[in-house]
């Protein structure tokens, strides 16, 4: 699945903070796939403010990245979005990205 920097950050943010050991192995692998590497960060000018509250980058320099997802990884992301939706806790950026993931299949 081709994902922009924003889509990867949003997807990372909906992942569970705790899991069973078996799910944790899948979760850690998925986190690695969604994380920007040093080359990508430099290419888009990715920065985080000193307080760690605001991330910025040049979206026009973001070509997106093909992120191969297993069925288990996709389910973790989908479940995260569905949990937020069930609580009525989605914000605009999440809702836009959720639409891409919810109907996706592997």
C-alpha cells in the first residue's frame, strides 16, 4: 500500500499501546515499516519541535512509500481506527486516513 508521510504518522498513532506477546511481534514489525528512515526524513525536511508536540515536513517533496502490509498488520491498523470511531474520537486527519485503510485488503 502506498502511504504518504501523513498517512504513516496517523496510522502509527492508532496502533495499540499494549498487546499480547504474539501480537506484539506483529506490532513491532509494523511500527518499523511505518517509521520514516533517515533518508526519507531528510528528503522531506521532517522536523519535530523541541517539546515533541509538532511535526513538520514538506508534503510536496513526499513521493509516498510502498509499505507492504500483512493481513495481521492491516488488521491492527483497522482495529485502531474502528476503536476511535466507536468512541466518537476521530479527528479530521484520522478520518481521512481511516477511509483508506478500512476498506483495504491484503
